[in-house]
C-alpha cells in the first residue's frame, strides 16, 4: 500500500504543500489571528489612505490584468494550441482548469465571507483569497502547461517565471491599492500554486502530441551484396 501511495505523493508534493499552507492560512484568517498584521501592512502600503502616484501605477496593473481582460488572451492561446496539436484536448484542459479554479476561489470566498479593507464582502462573497491574484497566476500557468510539451526541459523551467512574476505583481498592486489584505493575496498565490501543481501532476497536457506532416519515410538501407571470393583472386572467365 505504501509503495502504491508514494509515487502519487511525490507527483503531487508541491500541490499538497501549497494546499496545506493555504488551509492553515485560511484557518488563521477565520480566527482573526492575522488581523493586526494585515492592518499594519495596509498602513505601510498606503499611508493615511492617500491615493498617490504609487496607487495610480498599481491601478494600471489591476485594471490591465483583471480576470475579464484575461479571457481574450487565454482563448487565443488555447486556439493556437489546438491548431498546433490538431486536437481539441488543449481546449478541454483549459476549460476544466478555469472551471476548477473559479469554483475553488468562489467557494472559499463564500465560506469565509471575509470583509475587505473597505469593510465590504463585494459581489464575490468575500476578500479571501484574492480572485485577481488567482486568476492571473492560473491563466498564465495554464498557457505554460499547454505549450510546455514542445519546449526543452531547460526552457520549460524558465517559462514558470512568467506566472510567478505576474502573480506577485498583481498581489503587490492589490495591497498597494488597499483593495485586499496582505493575507488575501498570499492566499491567492498559494491556491494558484496548488491548482497549477495539481494540473501538472495530473499530466493531461503531457498527452498532447503534435500532428506531424506527412513525410517520405527513409527506406531501410539495402543490405550489401557480397560477391563470392575466388582463390585465384579473380573470377573465372566466361
């Protein structure tokens, strides 16, 4: 039994660690253990509730990478992946990934119903976790997963810089704006990491095989015909 479970744990190790951290953070948020720390970070990020140049720049990031703005790029990348693989599997993988992400994010929001720094729960159920942070990280990560089969292992590792940078940028911008608590965006990064690691462990994208154009297959080299050897060194005359 242990030998059968070990490969599964190894495959989903990152997902389990991130999900465990997310669960611990959610419990701490529910119990109010991080309230004082969140307030201190908010005052540091946006002193005296002033909307200054830093907040204006952060707003460009939040508006430019909000979930509704990610629909078109995500659909375009998925379409290109379907064309490259000559299959609808990329679309299925993307659709399932987005659906699971939305359900996990909104489900947690409604379960905790945490008020945001403006003391509202908005129309999405709550402030924890940050939906903007989850959306930009998971959408970018799904694109990386869809195109990773055609990349070398070294290049594939570097592509994960993009979802990491965009996710951290969005998280920082939300805190600078005062739209989310610091623990909200950390929870969003942990949830996004857990989901992407789980999708990677399931390996649906690995079964994507590019369709190769018809090529003339090289023929097998013909076997060399060995001429009979004669003791005299030359074949007999006819």
